[in-house]
């Protein structure tokens, strides 16, 4: 198979029969796909798949900020949903003058109002969820017990400020794309 035909990013001609089974199971049987990934692939092969796909995931969104990508386990798949969030209102002049305002109670959480319903943009096999979470922890240099943090990331020459949350018990990942940052390449033009 050519590299274009290999959607998983392993790039090894000896694995062509595995590619064919993965691709066949992808469309029809998520449980079989998860079994193949869990039982027939090594951890290094699963990591290679995630290393190939995560830059594509972080390349989203291309135009809309703030936005949120939720990758959650459903029916044997890690379903990727993207939605655009409302831009928070700018502070009024009273807010900037230094007047202290009452803080909301700690148990009250702000809800983000979405401009649109989440759009499903694809899915991964749920057998890759743990590998995805571990990869993010390694790349973002998080300790094992950390579940949420902000970071500046670069993907495809674009820089973004994001907040990444890893859901408990490997149930998924939430990535909030907070803003696009100027690229060092753009600064030199």
C-alpha cells in the first residue's frame, strides 16, 4: 500500500494485511477494530498512530476562536465533536478601574454558550484513548495526576493558546482553543 492508502500512519509494508483489516473494521465493527488495536498492535505502534493524528487534531479550528473539541468515548469510538463558543464580553470601564467585584461562589461554574451545536468531525477507535491521554501528558510534560492545564502549542506553523483537560478514567479529552497567537514566522515578514 502507498502512504496515501495507509490512514494509520505506521508506514511499514510488512503491515499491509493489518492495514486492510483495520480499514475494513473501521467502517463496520468498532469492537473488532478495538480488539485488533489492543491485541495486535504494540504500544509503540499505537503511539505512532497518535503521533500522526494529534497534529491534525490541534490544527483545528482553522478560523473560529474560541472553540472546543471534545473527544469522548461512545459505542466503541472516540467521537470528535467541534463547536464554536461565544466570545466572552469585553470588560466595561468600571471593571478596568480597579473596583473589586464579588467573586462567584466556588461551586458555581460558568457555562459556555455555544453559537452552534457541536459538529461531529470524525472518530478514532476508543482503544486509542489511553494512548492519546498519555501522549498529551508526555508532550505537555504533565505529571500522571494532573488532568487540566493551559499551554501554547504550535501545529502546522500556527500557534494557539489552548486549555487541555483529560477526563477521568480515560473517558476522553477536551481541548479548548482559546485564541490564535502570532507566529514567529509572521513576525519576520
